[in-house]
C-alpha cells in the first residue's frame, strides 16, 4: 500500500510548484509565487511583512507594497486551502508576530531536502563510504528540475537562485570526485562535460574533467582541455589558470600522480594506486583521502568559483573594559528578557537595544552581557560599530554594515551583492538556522538597524543614544534606558580605577563622584588623572574639577575624541535636527529645571512645537523629563548646553533672556546663564 501523500509539497528547484495531498495547485501570478518561495524557504518561521516587502521589491518599494503582500497571501490561502473559510489555528499559512508562517515540514520543500541529502552525502564521503555517498549525491541532484525559482521576480529569488546554483555545482563537483575515487573515470567525463557547458568558467569543474580525461587514458585530450581553459580565462577574465590547474598540467606532462588535493577541492576518499585499465602511466593521478573519518567535511573553501570563504567561527566581540561595576539589575533584566525569547522554533529574533546619554556606559553594558551570553550562541559573535555619533565622519550606512557582517560570515568581496536589499537577503539566508550573537554598537536609528536584524534563532544586542520607540512598536524590540550610576557604584568604580589613591568612604571620592554626575566615562577620566599625577595632592586635583568653568576641559583625553566628554556631547548635539539644536542652545541660557512655558518663551515657539522639541531632546537623552512636566539637564550636559548657547548671536541671546524676564517678572526670577 502506497504511503499517503504529504499534506503540502513544494518545489523550488525549478519552476515554483506546489502539491496539496498529491494534487498540484495553481499558484497565481509571479509575485504571489515569490511570496510562497520565501515562506517555503523559511518553513515554520514567521516572516515579517517588511521582510516580504524587501524580498519582493528590494529598494524600489511602491507605496502599495504592504497591501500587495496581504493580497498575495490571501491568494495563496485560497490556492492552498480552498475549502477553508476562516483563519483557523491549524491553517497552513498562518498569521503571527507581524508576519506570516507556512506551517509545513521543511523536508517537504525540495530545496531543504536537497541540502539535507547533500549533507548526508558529505558525511558518508567523510566516513570513507564512497558508494553510499554516490547514492546520496544522485538522490540530491535528482531533485533538480531546472533553474531554482525559475522566472520568480525579486531580490530574494535572485539571491536564492545564485546560492542554490552554487550548492548544486558543489554537489556535482563532489560527486565527480567520489566517482573518480570509485574508478568510474569514463562516466565522470560524461557527467562533467555537461556541467562545464553550463558553467564554463568554473575552474574546479575543469580541474576534475582534466583529471578524469587523463585517468581514462586520454592524455592528449586532457592537455588540449587545459589549453582551451587557459585561452578562455585569458579572453573572458584576463587571468591565467589558478595554481591548482597549473600544477595538474605540470604533473600530467611529467606523468606523475598528483601528490595532494588542490587547496580548494573537497577531500575525497580514494583507492590509492588502484589499477586503471586505460591509464597511460603505471600510477594514475589520484586524490588522497585526508578527511577524518569520524567527522563530516567542512563546506567547500573559497575559490574564484565559490562565494564564501571557509572561515573560523566568528568571534568579533571587543574585549571588556577593565573595572566594569554595577548595572546588576539591568544585566539581570536583559538576560531575563532575552531568555524568555529563547529558543522557540519559529520565534522572532530577540532584539534588545540599550539607550542612554553619552558617556553612560551603554557599550560596556552590552559587551558585558554579550560575553556572558556566548555559550547560548555556539555559532559565534558578530560585531559592528555603526558610528552614529562618531566625532568625525558619518554614520555607517546599512549597506556598508551589511558588507562588514557578510565579510565576517565569509563572503568574498568579489561575490558581495551591491544593493542593500540583496545584501540583507543574503545575510539573513546565511544566518537562517544558526544561533549567532550580533552586537550593533552606536546605532543612529531604527531604519538603519532593521536590515541588520536576522530571522530565526540568532540574537541582536544594540546601543543607541536615542530611544528607538519605533523599533519596539513595529519590530518587538526590547528597549532599556540607562542613566548615570548610583552614588555607591560611582564611588566603587572610582576607587577601583584610582590606583589606591581613594577609598569608598573618602569625602574626596564622594565629591568627585558628584562632580562627574555618575557618568562612567567621566569617572574613568578622573581616575586616570589621579593615577597619572601621583605627586599632586588629592585636594588640588579635586579643586580642579570643582568650578563649572573649565570642567569639561579637564574631562578630556588628549588626541582621543571618543574618550572626551565635550566631544561625545558635541556628537549627540550634531545629530539633532536644526530646530531641536536651536531649542537646545536656547535652553542653555537658563539653569534647569524649567517648564514647557519657559522653554517656549526662550525659543519663541508655540506650545505644540515646544512640546515636540522637548520630547525630541529627551529621546536623544540630552534632556531629562521629571514629574510635573518639568525638565532638567544632567549636570555635565547643562555645562555643555551653556557653552552651546554662546553660539547664538549676542543680540538673540539678550532678546531671549528679556522675554524670559518679562514672563517671570511676577514670580521668582529664573537662574540665568550670563548672556556673554
């Protein structure tokens, strides 16, 4: 009795087709088939609407894209489950977490089955079981029915075509290697001749065919093919054959066996010195077996033919800063949030963003957490500094950040996709099914982060000087705002780094901690000054930081703008829109705290505009909102704001202060900074 047909079977290795209980269904227009191809390649996982839009349109997104996605999904539901009238819990194509999930066994998607069978073949090959390996290679290659995702539009389909084509050609090469090991030389010639007609510039295929011709007793044909290859590479690419081809050519001319596998060829089991009926020499060329029999072979290393390097597991986290202290509750909170998201099959990638003012230790906190979580992510760690507030230069574009991430994943520069949408697609494809920790430092905004968030069981930790509320609302990110350290932790950090010059209960420790406002960066600068000046009396050093005028000059590290308070505050200020920067300068004229009415009077803006600008400054952590709709600066940011106020022309400063004095004439006068 025949086994029952699978509820749903999908073909991606050729024209996109689907069968429901053994009966083929009509899938509709090309973009609707593109949606199915994407969901099938991620079977069991929720794919967000934004991800589907990127996959279908890339950077050329129409304003109706989201509606189009919903229309295509509705069409697929009608095709796949024509009798269903409601979106029941057991629906094949389900909604959830802001996207859609195709609920089916991934093994019923031919592309997934091909990958699994290919891996089984490699495992058998590594164990020295050539006949079992050949059976599995044949099963894997028999799944193909033409170009993958034939005629399906969109950047995702284009990238999948390239990726799957490379995998198929790799399987063809490995099968040919195993056929040579089994002594099936003439058969190998026939198989490779067709493959080379499809991919004439793939040097590995030509290396194998030249070897197969030689082993078949056709030395002249092997040498002729080498010369043809040389002429083709010169005319098409302007290059000479690679070192492995040249070495094989020399060995054939000399009549020796090949001493080793080419650097880019997968290792193959072989019967060394096996008799060859047509061999032109007593010892035919062979490829010795050097794989460990108890482990599967690695993926094919990089060549001019393969898009990926064989790279070690990435471990890109920067080292931890000395003397990390405090943040116990924050670390526990983040670990609990991320732990709650792990590791559910099909769950959205957990994302946590730590925001806060410049100098608060966001990067130190995230890196501390990342190092603690490495055991949860055995596939490695990636790190990119997005430079949102770098003192010099511009923020790293998403495409450039993706380039760094893909390089870390082993993608050749020569095979790097050019557009950001294509890079995002490849990045997410490479991380699909892997548990990797991705740390994105100093992000300028949600739009830059979104393309860098993979799908599946990886995790993203990010930092930003802005609160990215949109990333939480739209993408489900966890947001955590940190501020200055507590007085106790400030004192502990200062004494830990001060080289024995302070104790936790020393009045000087308390005074310096207060003057630094609990900002770890300021505390570290002061601690370094204490260590660097052991002969200067402690009271003298404390006095140098007491006066507001010149305090930011003291909290500066020569020739390192990223470790100087004024520079990091300036970077936050420069990231503001022009109207918010103007409001910040006007607020610098008045000592905080202040109300919305005071801010509106100083900047001469209406209440709605003032409320919006104050919210923006608060989101950028240049301002703090207190109960009762009152606002204040952090003590060091207030000093910097007063400096920025001096950038306004003197006449405008006087006008702003006169407006404020008139407003407050019937009340207590405000504390003003001198107009200069």
